[in-house]
C-alpha cells in the first residue's frame, strides 16, 4: 500500500526505552497529527522515519517501499521538514531550492522551473536572489515546505514545523499543509500543540515512547482535545 | 496545483541513474564553492597562519638550521624552501579539521540532515562533501604558493602542475580524518580537544618543520614516531611533487590512510550505528 506504515518500532537510548512497540499506518492523502509532549519520542521517531538512524526492531514503509531494504526508493518518495531550519543562510533562496533539487536528481531547466514555480506559489518569486538569512521565520518555513515538495514526494513528514512562529504564520502554515493533504499527499505532522489538529484529522498520541491513542481526532477528543490530551498523558505522568 | 500532477523522479529518469549521483556531486561542489567565496575571511584566516610561519618563524630559523642535501633537493636550500611543503600541509590539515568542525556544526544546525536524507548512498554523499572541502583546500594551498612565489620562494613551473594531484590526495586524506572525527565528536564544544590531540601532534610530529634525519639526531624514537605519522607522508608527497618527482612510499601511506580514515568515517555515519542520532 501507499502512505506511511510503521510496524513494531522499538528503540532504546542506553537503558532508557525511547520507543516501545510503536505501530501505526497513515493512508494516502491523509493528514495525520503525531501529538505528544516534549520527550514523547517524536524526534526519535522522525530520525528513524528519515533514516538518520535505524530502529533496533520494527519496520517502516514509505509509499510501499521498505526503508531498510529499499532506502533510496523510500527516501525519494519522502519530503521532510525538520524541526530546526535546514536552509543554508549564506545561499540565496533560489540556490537553496536548486541545491535540494540536485540532491534528488533534478537539474537544469527542470530544477529551475520547479524552483521558480514553488517560489511563485509562495508569492516569493521576486525574492529568489535574496539570501535565505533575510527571510522571516514564516517565509522560511513555507519555503522549506515548498522545497520538500520539489521532487513530488508521496509522503510529507514535518517535525514540529511551527516552532518559534507567531500565531498568524502558524495558522497559515497549518492550513497550507492541510490543503496539501486534501490534494492527495500523505502528511505526518508532529506537534505538541493541540490547536493544530482538526477534528477530521487522523491523530496519534505518543507519550513516553508509546502510542496512547490512534484514530480520528474528533473521536479521540470527545469534545475537547486539550482536556483529553492532558488526561491521557497525565494518567501516565 | 495538485501534488500528484507531475510524474515522480524515478518515472522521469528511469530509476536511480548514475547521473543522479553526478548531479548531486556538482551541487555539493557548487555549494561549497559559493560558501567559500562568500566567506572571504576563511581564505584570509587560512593564509595568515602559514604566512606567519613562513615570514617570521622560517626567517628566524634560516641561520640556525643547516640542511643537508637530501632528495628531492639537489642543492643546498634555504629553510624557507624546506618549510613551504610543510606549510601547504598545514593549510590542508587545518582545512580538514575546519571541514570536520563545519560538519559537526551542520549536524547541530540541521543542514547535515538534509544531505543525509537524500536518496543516494550515504558513502557517496560523504565522499562528495569530502571532495568539495578538499578542492577548497587546494585553492587555499595554491594561493599560499602564489604568495610564497611573490616573496621569492619559487619552485620549477612544472612542479606547480605536478603538485596538484599530490595536494588533492593529501587534502582528501586529511579531510577523511576530519570526517572521521566529525562522526565521533558529540558536541561542537568538544572540538577544542581536536586542536590539542590531533592538529598539534600531527603537525609537530612530522617532517613539516624539520627533516626526519634531523629529528633522529635529537631522538631516534621521535623520528620513528614521525615516520609513522601519515601527515609526514602527505608533506613528503607534496615536497617531491613540487619538483615533479614521485615518492611511492609517501603516496602509498597517504592513500592507505585515506582509505582507512574514509572507511571508519563511513562506518561512523552508518545509520545502524546511530551516531547521527545525537540531538542538537
């Protein structure tokens, strides 16, 4: 199947269990929020989903490709927005996009066309020649999302992408990524902020390395997601 | 636009073609060159150190140190002539460590993640990064040789051509050492230890400043230690190449050290080892 599938992931940092039998699947074209407080294991899971390191046990498949057995095919179908900015502040906005495109095998006119189209969609075409360091936080994030889509992945992973942004930028980016999911992209959105989750979203609550809840956000929330989230994580605190 | 509106890369290129690797290599080289040009201070800093050694240290030592005629030299030479290959090596050594520092920085800042999540073999991505850093080191080395030539310390013109592959080989070996260190250094602040435990011993326990026979006069053990140091062989490789002469032992040791450092670095960056898992 397409989408994202995580099966029986276990991982320890020394004697501490970081992820404990984590399993879930996100169908194609679905926005899935991975909600968890700080230290829940979200970043560890993201490290594994992006193959920065491999889990001690378990399996990850991206758009039907096993990450351990077909890493390149899986990574080619994945777009990633990391928690910390991965833009090169010394390079121009356009050069940042072209660099990423090249890492995914795109060059020449094709890369140029896609980069300019991405900037056009963001209304940033006139800033193509500016250094990335001159962009504000919101623009940087939107640009990173556009960059992660340059190679047209099937699955988009975002690790707390709204950290450090003001409320307006946060709302705009959350809405933008929901739109992308509605257009057919599989999205995994890690966050610790409940207001970024919509009732129709798929929701996975991760706490201390374990999946506490998995289902439609509205069903899990039962009215108030914040209270439910606090109750769920508080029970285990 | 819908996200499914375009074919995927694989459909467009017929799979992961060889050209993908080359496109990535070109992009990584281009990025490093742009960063190098953008950071003019980096070139100045890289040149000031060896130039101080050349203009101050070597000038002072000229009278104190007598040098016998040993290959590749065919006549008596001044100490400034002797020390230049060692100072070229110094540039490459510092550049290798600088690359290591920048890799640790990139890992902490996140841009290393971008590189390592590209759909290419990890060893290739690391090699591209290593080659990019090494080529910048070669540029720095030639800038130094040009200044030395203006100062009157010149080598045969063909030596400048012959030295290019030798300097690149030495830069790759020292860059691989930097790559290796970067895979094991946990934090940026630990980098100071590299200065004390890698750069200084490597530089001073080598033939960069004194020939090995001179070192043997002081202590045969010290000479043996210097002879084991791959940096000594990198310097000798450059020294011979500057006279368009080969030094097979130096070449073999430099290449062997490159392979060993490179393999250990690749092992260090293996996702299964989890060393890249460290959080910023």
